[in-house]
């Protein structure tokens, strides 16, 4: 039989906002990542508009626009994906998880966050290896080093690891990570 005082305490603790050090660091980092991703998206739209305008109105398409837009897409998607991990916007099996008992659901959520962190480690590590392998190569028409294509992969991997650890700590404490857009 369950002690009513323990059950009451568990209800009070479960779902309260996480206030740990990592949450205080990660929330503004995720918010900044969101703002950077949205800004990057607006810059991509501007660059593509300029490319179309140059091609069809000026009959002189700028050569650098396509490569710059492709580089920015990497930053927007990978940083946005990392923020999605923190704000629980990543692909999940929520419909299956809600059908499970609480104790089992929490264990599976813990395993999911651990696996996501391992994926983030693999992203950061392999991004580092790939970036180092093209360190001296330049991007055509931009003159920038090819390594800048791998920086968002490394940054996103590190952020995913940090955000996953934050979720793991919050789960173990019976807390909830508050999305950065709140």
C-alpha cells in the first residue's frame, strides 16, 4: 500500500521546473540558438531572392549566393535541431510513452536521452574529424575555408549532449526542462 504522504510529495516534485545550473546556462544558449536560426533563415531568404533577382532581372547571377546559402542552411538546421532537442521538439515516440506506467515511462525517457547524447557525441566527434580533413580546402566562389561547413555539426553535437544531460538530470530529480521559448 502506498503512503499518502509520499504520493503527495511525489506529485509536488514531479513536473516542477528545473532550476539547476545547467538549466540556467542552457536556457539562454538555446534561446540564442533559436534567434540565430531564425536570423539565418531570413538571411537565406534574402540571399536566394538576390540570386533570383540577379538571374532574371539583371541577367547576371551572382556566383557566391548558392554556396553561401548552402553553408547557412547547415547552421540553421543543425543549431535548430539542437534547440529542438532541448525544447523536446525532436522526433519522439510520445504516443507510445503516454500509454506506459509512470515508472516505466521515466526509465525509457532516460534511455532515449542517453541515446540522443551518444548521437550528439558522434556528431561532434565526426564533425571534428571531417573538418580537420578539409582544413586547407577553400569553398569555391566564397574563398572561405571548407571547415566552416563542419563547425555547425560540432556545435550542434556539443549542444545536443549538453541539452540531453540537462534532461537526464531533470528526470532524475523529478523536474521538467522548461522550453526556451517560454
